[in-house]
């Protein structure tokens, strides 16, 4: 999937739509931050949700140098500060982590526990745009 600077998912393939079943729907521009913090599906789908969610806040902090250029992201952050106690708590800690790849696990409602290797690339010319790939891992590697 591809996310813009406001963490909106602007493109995805059919495999991502299956993984994020019920969230990535045609005709919409879903927001990854809103999904993680406001959609109950995320807490069920994302393995180790508290750790992953805290990491996402720290990654967002690392990108905050671009906030003045992305008014929609500022609006989303303000919304999350009001609507998600966890987001507000972790945002106030000011932890900063640069986005990295690594193993990601999901508890899919139909397919069970799934493991992926995540890699993220920043896309030129707009470095706030990210291409995120999730490559399935065999059970032996997970």
C-alpha cells in the first residue's frame, strides 16, 4: 500500500485489501492513524497492538518536521488527541523513532495468525509519501 504525508492510504493491491478486510474499501481514502487508534478492528488484527501503536506514534513524531506542510495531518493529530486516550498519552511522551521495517504479525479473522516482513520506502519527489510492502513469511521463519 502507499500512504501520503497525512497517513492516508491512497493505493493498495488486492492482497492488502484481504489483509485489512473491512477497512481498505474502494472509493475511500482510509487513514492509517485513524485505523490504528479509532477502529476496534485494529486492536484485533494487529498483534501486540500496544507496542505497535506506541511505535507508530514515535514514527509520527519523527515525521513531525513536515507537519507545517500537511494541514490534514495536523487535523488528524488533533482529532486523535481528543478521541484516543492512548494516542494522547503516547504523543505527550515525545518519543521519536525513525520508520523501520521488520516482522509484523496480524491475527486475521479468517486466516489466523499471519507473519510478514515489512519494508518501507520513501518515494521521490515527495519524501512524505511511503510505499509499504508486507512480504509473507513462512511459518519456519516466523
